[in-house]
């Protein structure tokens, strides 16, 4: 009888530890995915900044803004995967999703801050 209780206790311990172990593994994957997303975000922000050069004509500036939006939208699958692994990246994913609806200049400050956190030594946006 005591042996059966130990077996049950061991099985229960494994059942409780497995989700914690798996979530720890996926958390690292989330950071990697968020950093990949931020690579595209960085390219998009640099392209958007280039679109604001005073020497550009309107057509060239619009082409660069369109390119920046395309680059930003390429980050979305990575941000979505990061959010699936760790919900604290939801704000990053949501901001990237807004690229089609919100002018880019309104997204720049939040995307800049969010990616600064993602690229830091403590890359978690949530508490």
C-alpha cells in the first residue's frame, strides 16, 4: 500500500512539474521570437525615419513609408509566436498589428520602447 502511494505521489509530481518545465522552455522561445520581430521593427523604424528626410519628394517619401509598413508587418508572425509562448509580448504584437490602421509616427515611440526592453538583458515586457 505504501508503495502504491509513493507511485501516485511521483506521478502527481511529474504531472505538476511538466507544465512548469514546458513553460520555461517556451519562455526562451518567446524571447527569441520577440527579438526576431524587433529586427523587422528596427528596419521598419529606420526606413520610416528615412522617409522623413526633407530632401525627398512626396512620391519617394510615400514609397519609403509603404516599405516601412511592409517591414513592420513582416514582424507580425514572430510577435504572434512570442505572444503564444509568453503573453507579456501581447503589447508588442498589438502595436505591430496596428500598422495597417494607425499612422506609423504614432507607433514609433511605443515600438521603440518595447523593442528596447526585448533586446535588453531582462527581455520581458510584463511584470
